[in-house]
C-alpha cells in the first residue's frame, strides 16, 4: 500500500484496519442493497410469460443493451426473438429473490431464460446474452473471421471498460455521499480516455467494428452514448460534446426503430415497465395527436 500521512486521508486520520468490516451505513446511494456476500435473501419465484425468451431486467445501460438487440432482431423479421420483459427493481432488492438468483447467481440485471431449449438455458452478463442471441439467430455478428473477431474485440472492450465509467466515475461524481477530488479526477481521466478511444475508432469506421452494425454497437451505445446524452448530469463536466464522431454514430443509431424501442423497455417512469408484445409500444411511440 502506498505510504500516506493519515492526516491527509479522507476522512482525515482514517487508517484501513487490518481486517475490513462491513459498515452497513456508509451513506452512499445504493448502500441499502450492497452486501459483501452473495445469494438470495428471500423466497420469490420469477414470473413467466408466453414467449420462449424471458428477460428479467431494468432499463439501465446494461439492461437496454439486450432490449435493443431483441427489438432489432424483431425489426429484422426474426419472430423467434419475441420476448417477455419483466421489471426487476434493483433499488428494492428484487435481484436477491431466490428465482432471480437461480438465473443469475451474481444478482445483477440483465438475466434471461431461453425456454425453447431442453434443458432451458439460463443467461447472465449482458455481453454473454448479446453473444448468445446473435449466435442463436445468426444476426448482428459477422461470420467472416476478421469481422467477427473485431466485433468481439469491441464487445469485450465495453464489458471491461464501462465499469470504470459506471462504478468508478458515475459512482464518485454522482452517487457517493461526498465529493472526493482524487477519485473524481482518476475516473474522469479514464472515462475521457475511453471516450477518445471510441471517438477515434468512429472517425475511421461507420460502426464500431467496421461497416456492419453489430452487437458491439448495441453494447457500447448505452454507456458512451449515455455519457454524451448527459448521464450522471456530467456531459458538460466531461466536455462530452467534443466527441463529434460519437455524436454522428449516436444520431445514426437513435434513428433506428430497434434502438428507439429497446431504450424504452423496463423503464417504469418514462417507458414500459414490462414488455410482452410489440403493441405495448403503440401508446408511447404513436405520433402526438393534433
Ligand atoms: N457485468 C454485468 C453488470 C450488470 C450490472 O452491474 N447490473 C446492475 C444494474 S446496471 C445491477 O443489477 N445492480 C444491482 C446490484 O448491484 O445489486 C453485465 O454487464 O451484465
């Protein structure tokens, strides 16, 4: 551990104890659902609808990656991608119900069941879900060797990088109970570095992995497009308007029906809490009368 004068620590005088103890009341947003152990805290079955694919999720950046892909598949005519989307309220701890934990032992959305296979297939980790669906339907994942590898490069880049944006920058800038300059500077630097990586790539290619629109775009857009769209109210702080290539790519994606629909799913406040049929979107996406 780097040497430091405890007087400069935050809070002043803090010295990490030899054995860490769980302080339930740390005051940060989400403190009530964070625990140092895994597993179910209540017995609760998951609902099951009529379609083969059952999605248990919430309309966060990790959640909408999957609903964008499902809506893109449906828009492209893959009717087997019909799905029921159930809302898992992570702020209320729904991810710790026994049914959810049996699908995702990591207690995080998104999670999915494919009931068309025997035995049925459980899915967790958004990148794994995107890959599974792209393979199952043979769509949005190129088959040529180089293009497929490049798509997976960028999908894995997103899965490895975005936790620094959400769990790092977003947490310390927006959710921590007080502002820590060191932490905010560290993660703002890394978030801007990642935005620059993406902007540079999109200066060379139409979509992230090349000429084709793929699951890599669907994974990356909710996070980095989210920052440009002012997630954490941080667009100005991060000068997000400077990334013109990201903006150009976002405009292309946001014009797509699949992206428009996917962004609305499992959002109780400003979209569809649940989604069971394409007609569920009608009241939200219908042109305003008059
Ligand atoms: N690496 C996971 C991350 C999933 C994740 O962090 N989900 C968050 C919401 S975006 C969650 O469920 N949080 C609830 C909790 O931490 O208890 C993925 O990509 O699926």
